[in-house]
């Protein structure tokens, strides 16, 4: 079956959120023809973007502000201002 519409979780998954990708898998959204391969390509593209690319206009800058939300949190036991990605 061909993939036709984006889900709201596709963007965070493409930005590197493992949790978003797992949810897409549970929903059956990753079973579409070519989905894993295309997701891998877009993840690679996004991860290679430099800060100057992210901040070149308002739209991309807005997406750049969302990027830290996709990082896996490894140390959530410290004070709020010292939590590391």
C-alpha cells in the first residue's frame, strides 16, 4: 500500500525522536512501501543540517527550536537547569 499522508509524529521522528518512531510503528504507519527507507534518508538529511541552515529564516528557526524536544533525555535526576540531553 502506498503512503499518502503525513502524520503529526512524522516530523519528530524525522528529527530523531525514537519515541515518535515507536508510536508510528505501533500505529502501523511504518509498514507502508518505502517508508523506513525514506525516513532514514530524511533523518540523515536533517541530522546533517548546520545551524546556519536552521536559522536562515523564521520557519526553519521555529523548527530548530523544536529540535531539543526530540533528544533522548539521559539524566533526569539533576536540578532542572542542569539536565543533560
